[in-house]
């Protein structure tokens, strides 16, 4: 097996390693990789929560609060990024249905959706907690809160891609009427 990896390009070898269909000892299936990365993300997010808790009870200095928050962001983004096929029932593609580029895009899209949600939470916390209440509530805050909510529960990528598809379908219908 080591000889066959040397003859391949590094990207192809990596893709073959992670998306092998099993059968050989040492090969990792896509599902095994996803489950491991999802679990590692959840464990990382919980570790970040523990850091925040330790800062809250003054067992760690305040600068660790931002570090704990970032650990939560990375962990939960990994959880939703690699666990994206477990969110929706019957959403897991069949073997050979998509390329590994498609899978990488799905992981990235879902991780980015979660990170966007956490970034929106950070903006709201900065505005209303750190500012000693001097900021007035605005309509834009509702939009930021909605994006935060959708990102944190793993639905932001679906909403964004659904919105893009809807715009494409509306444009197609408008073009059909013009032509």
C-alpha cells in the first residue's frame, strides 16, 4: 500500500485515504472519518465551554474567555461541518454518487454556516454586553439574531442555498416570459 501512495499525487492519495471504500486493513471510510471528526468537534466545543465556565468562576484570567469562545467556534463548526449528513434524515449520498470535491464543499459550507452564526452571536454580545447598555436596539439586530440562530442550529447553509435556488428559478421564469 505504501508503494501505491508514492506513485499518486498527494491530493489524490489523501482523497483515496479518506474516501476508500474499505476492505483493506488500514483504510478509512468516509463515514468513519466523518464520525471521528464530528465527535472531535463536539469534544472540542465542550472543552471550550469548560474554559468559559472556568473564566466565569474566576479560576482562569479574563483573556481565556475569548480563547474559550474561539475553541467553541472551531469545535462546533467541525461538528456541524463534518456531521452535515446526519442533520437531515435521508440526506447521506450513496457511495460513488458525488466526488470528494463535493464532499469537501459540503463540509466547508456547513462549517462556515456555523462559524457565521457564532460570529453574529459575538457581534450581539459585543454590542449589548460590553457596551454597558448604551446601544439602542435596531431592526438590523433582528436580522443578525436570526442569522445567529440559523447558524448555531445548522440550518443557515440550507437557507442560503435555498434562497439562491429560489432567485435562480425566479430569474428563469422571468426570462421565459420575456422570450
